[in-house]
């Protein structure tokens, strides 16, 4: 849920939890050294956070 909030603040998107999980995974892989500074990474969010409004309450 923290990653979803970050996406909202940075990109203005209301990402679904599974879409936000891609950001959480990216952050973890960066910290662990699996993704280098010179690499390009694209994260996909294919759903809307509107389906999960109950999680924000």
C-alpha cells in the first residue's frame, strides 16, 4: 500500500495493489543490486485502485 501511495504522489495515478507491487519489487531489487543505475525498467499497472477502495479505509 505504501508503493501505491508513492505512485499516487509521484505520478497522479490511483494504482491497484498488484500494480503497486511492481514498484515495491523494483525498489527491493535495486537495493539488492539486481538492477543497476544504467538499466531502464518499465513498471506496468493494468488495474485501477478504484476496485480496492475498501483497503484505504
